[in-house]
C-alpha cells in the first residue's frame, strides 16, 4: 500500500494546468528559452518526508526564492539590528525591480525586492573562505565546486561571498548545489536595471562595494540550480525553525528564521502580497524562473514550479496550485486549529475475540501535517508486515479533525480495505465522519 499524497499532488497539477496565460521571463535570455509547459509540485514535512509530482527533478535557477534565505544568513552573520539599519521590512507596493528607497532613511524597503536583496547579499560575511557549516557533509564543499568563469567583477571577495551563499543554500536543501554560470552570464549581460539599483544603493551608502561587484555576486546567487524538491526542503528548513529536516543541521538561527518568515508574509509576493495573504494565507516567496515556496511554521514547506508569470512576476499556475492546497489542506495561516505534534499515539497488537488486531491510536487535533504522519506510519507498518489482517483505528483521544484530515483518513481506510485489511473505527465523539 502506498501513500495517497503523491496521487493528490498529481491531481492538483492536472487540475491547475488549464490556465496557460502569462509569459516566461523573456527579459532574461536564458529564461526566455524555458519550456512553459513544465510543472511540478512538492511538499516536505518538518520531520523529513518529501513528496513530489510532475517534473520534480527538473533543475531551474532559484532566482528570487534565494532572498529570504540570504536575508536569514545575513542576520546570523552580522546581527539583526545591523541588518535592519541597512534594509527595512515594509511592503513596497511597487514592482520588484523598482528604483526606490524608503523616505527618510534611504534604506531599501524590504529584502524581498531587488534593492533590498542586493543590499542583503552585500551584508554576508565574506572575510573568510572558511564558510562551511559544522556538519561534515558540507565541509570542503567550496573546494569541490566548479571554478567560476573569470570576470573583472568576480573579485576574490565576491567569490568568497558566493561560497557563503552556496554553502548556506546547500545546507538548507540537504545536498550540494551549484551555479548555472551560463544562465548567470546571460542575466548579467542585460542587468542594466540591477546595476542602476546598485548605483543608487552606493550613492546612499547602503552598500560600500563597487556596484558591478554587488550585481555580479547577486546574479550568481540567483543562478543557483535547484529542483522543486530542493526548494520544498529549503522551505521546510524555515518551517522547522532553521533546522534542516533531513540532516538535522541547524542552518540558521530560530531568530533569523522567524524574521525571514515575517518579512515573507508581508512582502514575499511583491505587490501582490496583500492579496496572496488574504486569499491563500501562507508565507511565500516567488522567483521569475517560475518557482514559489510556501512555509507553514512547524508543519510543512511547499514548492511549485511553472514558468508562465503574471503581471506581478509570480507563476500563474503556481498561484493556483497554492490556492488549491491552502483550501484543501486547511493551511491558511489564520486558521485557529492547532495541529498535534504527535498524531499517532501508538500502533500495537491486541487480541479481540481470540483474533489478533492492530490497534492504531490517534490523538490531538489532526490537520494535514498530523494526517500525513498517520498515513506515513501506517504505510510503513504495512510494508514491514507489522499490521495484522484486522485493524482498529482508535479516535477516542482525538479532539478534532480538519476537513483535510477527514479526507486523508478516509482515503487511508479505503486503501487499507482495498489491500485486504478489515478496518473498524472507534470514534465515540464523531470527530471524523469518514463514510
């Protein structure tokens, strides 16, 4: 028996594929050649389970999805107060590449627009090449990476800062990432607006390096190659207070993670952020290559990929996918249902009327993340032969089950019965009307 979650993700992909409006980011030559019909969806839990569907192994450049992670790394490098002195936290209400600064302070309005992201990149500590994390898997990563093509603006300091970016993003993804230098060169050749932004930042002394160096490093950051599974795990790292769910490595501090999520909530979807928060209710960040990440603190990281963009620079189908997930899974941030950290109280064998029965005891409030843990535990027990032919699902300690949880538990029961198990449900309070 297999989990129904990948099937559900595939269903969402198919149902959200009809809208072919929007266009690829044709102002970046490399992105202009993207296949507009590719699409993928992935979900990663805070305890390390990942589900994907569609083109979930297709690599694309991370672009602006890198912004919240670099912001968090900068906070850990130089401290929150120093970062706040350089970059604000207010929504801009303007295009992501607008040439504007905050009135009175001269700061970029927030780190999710290009002006703030270029500034945040420059705040990373590039004093030492030894930027690897404590986890042995990432030691020496910088020495194994392909050498960057020579470029006058790719100074030693720029490359050291790029090593910091790659090490940090790789730690969030749980694997070594690399830069698509061909895409980076393509983007840099036409980076006139970002260069104008960097000159504006230099004029106001927000950055101290040469503008060409700031833009060179920032564009290399945006050209890091990822899959939708990678960015789902990166999102799950923020959901997990800065700890990577699979490796257990603390990549950023809980304080930096919380700050990044706060700014994502209000600014992550550019000048569509208010509508996104009201409609979908998930802290999110988009990128012009077609990716979107969403973070439910303490629960899951979600990622979508579809290259066609709307007028705000967000993926058309990606927005639709997230809206469907938010509605189906009850993921809106303002929902007042509190999930249980341990939905499965235990699975053990009991004897009923002389026959062995597997008793599965659940507890707490079961939303998507809790139901996913139930499904995963039962599927694992089935595959390892630990389940008896008769199963009793005990909901007597469950306080409530969300609509999503009801559907997921109902599908679990259906699949168990389809696999030949006899299933009985103890639900004295009627919290899960599954039939």
